[in-house]
C-alpha cells in the first residue's frame, strides 16, 4: 500500500505478482457465491426483524470475542489496558456513526471490500462484523440482491487488492507483536457490541425504498415483550460459535 501511495507502481506490481492469486480468486468467488445464496434472506430479515438480527450478530461476536481471548497469552496489565482502551475507543467512536450507509460510492465500496477481507487473516474477526461496524453490511447485501454487477465487481476488486496488500503487514504484526495486537482486536470486538445491541433499532435500518435510514448505535432497554426474540437469537449465535470452536479444536 505504501508503494502505491509513493507512486512506485513497478514495485507495487512486483509485490502483487508474488500474491497467490490462484488461492485468492477462487476464495473470493466462493465468498460471493455464499452471499448470493443468503443475501435475499438476510436483507429481508434486516428490514423486518432488525432487533432479532442484531441479537444474532451480538451473540456471534460476543462468543467470538470470548474465544479470541484464548488465542493468545495474557501477560500483565498492559494487555488488559490495551483491550480496555480499544473497547472504550470503539464504543465511543461508533456512537458518532449516523447510521447505515444507504448509497455508497464506488470508492467507498472498494475500501469496504479491502477492510472486510482483512478479517480472513485476523483471528476471531469476520468480514460481516467489520462491515457492520462500518455501516456497510446492508449496502453490500443490497448490491448483491439487486444484481448491481459493477458495484459487486468493485467490492470484490477492493477485497482482492486489500488482501494482497495488507496481508503482509498484518501478518508481520501478528508475528512480532501477537499478544498486544490480539488484545486490541478483542477490545475492538467488545466495543463494537454497541452497534449490535438489539434495542431500540437493531443494527440500523434502511427502508426498502431507502426513504429512511435509522441508526443502530442508539442504546435502550427492551420494553415488555421485546426481549424474547433478540435474546433467543443471541443465545443461538453464541452457542453456534462455541460449538464450531470446539469442533475445530477437536
């Protein structure tokens, strides 16, 4: 990425040529195929049951954060401080988010793809989680369900370039400072629960005709009869992640 910013196109091209595109391209195609199969269902549920979907995502991310705590060694107060600082910073910054992005530009879509794909090399982090934090999850799902091919290609291109350029940097960080980096990532996950808190508006809503955008960063306690569905979804999501983690360890 630094080479591109400095205008060193030859060196950037050489670096890109060393990337295992035979692995990355089929991987991206597989991800797109999965999204195509599930996008319509997810879009409908986000519009009609935003609180329940937020509960599901909240359970998934909370379990992922708990599982990620076991992926590194806790060494004193420094790492706890890093985790707490990352959690508080993320919680505060997400409060500034106005709501989901209804109509992102091509540049924003490419950037979202580049950021989301980094989850593949970050233990315990998912691309969907990063898109939710950015307020881009619903927008990406809409691109797929509406068959907007140009925007889908731009998103995938951003993902491919992001994986090729950032994987080396992130890999080195994890190799050289795994424990501090993981502490920050875990804090980021805990802090992001602000966006995933089900009440009052779930992860945020973009109306079917994009007339209304409702922020998902507001916080409230559930009213009478409003807690059962999201809570059950959160328990299911939490249990699924723990089960998958246990099976992977076996």
